[in-house]
C-alpha cells in the first residue's frame, strides 16, 4: 500500500490527539470473538467514534451496473454468475479510514476500496471486497490486532524505537508493505483493486484451484502526486465518478490470479509474483451512481465470505475474521 506509511503517521497523530495512544500491555486474546471485538474497538480508537458509519472505509459511493462473464470463466468455476447471462452488480467505491468526512485528496484515504455484490437470478448474491493495495500488512488476525495496537500505542513524541517501530522491526513483511507507496488515483475508475485473500475455485468437473481476484480498469491506471491531490476539492473522487458516468459506462476486467505450487494461500502478506497465470472472469460495466447512494450504503453490508457454490474459502485465517469484524461494523451502523 503505497501511502500506508502516511496513513500510519496519520493514525499516530489521531491516537495522540485522542489520547487513545496509551495502551497497557495485555495478553493477546485467543477467542476469535474477542479478537474481532478488539479489532473493532481499535478501529474506533484510531479513527474516532462515528455512529452510523463503517468502522473503516466509512466514506463511499454506491453505483449500479452489470457483470458479463467471459467464456474462459467456466473453466475455473461453476459459480452461477461466471457463466451464462449478465447479472446486476452493486459496486461501492470507498476511501480508507473510518473517518466519514476524510477529503478524497488526503493521502490517508489510500488504499481505495471497491466492493462488489453480484445479484443472481435465483435471488442469492455473492460479494468481492477488494482494495487498491496489493497485499495486506498482517498474515493472521492476532498479528493484525498487534499491528493496530502498535499504531495506537505510538505518539509523535514516543521515544524511539516506539511501539510501531518495534512492531515493524519484528515483522519484515509488514515493514515492506507499509513502505510501499500508494498514490491517489485520478478517478475510482482508473485504479486497480486486489482481493488479497485467496479463494478456492471449483469447476464443473470438481477441479480445484486457488486464486486471488484482481480488478483492472479498462480506462488504464492513472494517479496523481501529493501536491496535486492536496489541491483537489474534498469530494473530488465522488464527484468525478458522477461526471464520468454521465459520459458513459465505467468498465473493469475481473480476473483471477492463480497460485503456483508453493505460493501461500493462507498469508496475504505474501504477494504472488506478476508472472503467475491469470484467468479472465468477465467484464464489470458500471452505468450510474445510485440516486439513493447514502441510504443504500448504510443498509448494505458486504462480506468477503458471502460465497456461492463454485467459490469456497481458502484456509486464510483472515477471511472468517474479516467476516466477524464486518458484521460488528454493520450491526453498529444499523
Ligand atoms: C482482518 C482484516 C480486515 C479487517 C478486520 C477489516 C475490517 C473491515 C471493516 C470492519 C469494514 C467495514 C465493513 C462494513 O461495515 O460493512 C471493512 C470494509 C472494507 N474492507 Fe476490510 N478488513 C480487513 C481486511 C481487508 C482486506 C484484505 C481488504 C481488501 C482486500 C479489505 C477491504 C475493505 C473494503 C473495500 C471495505 C469497504 C466495504 C464496503 O464498501 O462496504 N479489508 N473492513
């Protein structure tokens, strides 16, 4: 995540200003419900308490469109939306952090989010929840909690090595991740998004393959430097999407990157090399901003584990944890 380093500095400042940064050392919880609750609580400490909004990715815009499967998709999965007729999609683009009024040009709003709900003819649905960072800062829920707590325990004037520096020193994959820059996109439609956690894809013959989603903008990738993003109006990305859609559809390719032998399917800090083979799953064509975007986004609750036959969970421990924390966030909002 290319600007995550700056997100961290921001989080440190927030923690300092809210006086939430003074955290007592405590044994890591082992019960998954307790871990989920502590992650949720730490998001609130980092970003502030904003009832009615998501704990993270609080600011967003909901769009509508359709997904047309590619001919190649059925070979990897028997999932209903990956063959046959196009299906409707609801897509929510979002800024990072749990701050509902974060300016779109703020570097801490990176990485951007793209969540997709596919609505199936039988009334079921399935979700992809992706963001613009290739990789994740922690391999397990406990380590993610440790990462968030280290952030929260670090003030701008903490003596060095502070809690966060100590965490990075002990976690080289996290250090690599947080120092990878993430520039601001010129549009939500010119950003590439990554699913990061692996799923198991199963086809009609029962063949199983592990893969990670990538969502590629047909318009190409386009970003701006910090000096330019700092001059943008606070809602420029939300407004730009409305403007772009008034001129025509915003399109993406949905692909899946396949694991090669030896690639980790349980650790999203391990980014697979670019030379891994990919399969074209289909085309996402977004046609409008939902006129009731604000109401709809409050009601919507995406879940990366909302799956249908043909796509299964991998053993990545982050997936069930994500589901639990998203549910806590949605419950709080609803
Ligand atoms: C354990 C790891 C993670 C935790 C605890 C977590 C937590 C959360 C929470 C609480 C929300 C708000 C959900 C809601 O209220 O509807 C959220 C939203 C989101 N997360 Fe995560 N997340 C994790 C990992 C990831 C990863 C790996 C990605 C990207 C691949 C990601 C992308 C997103 C996006 C795009 C949203 C906004 C969804 C929407 O538009 O409703 N998260 N996350």
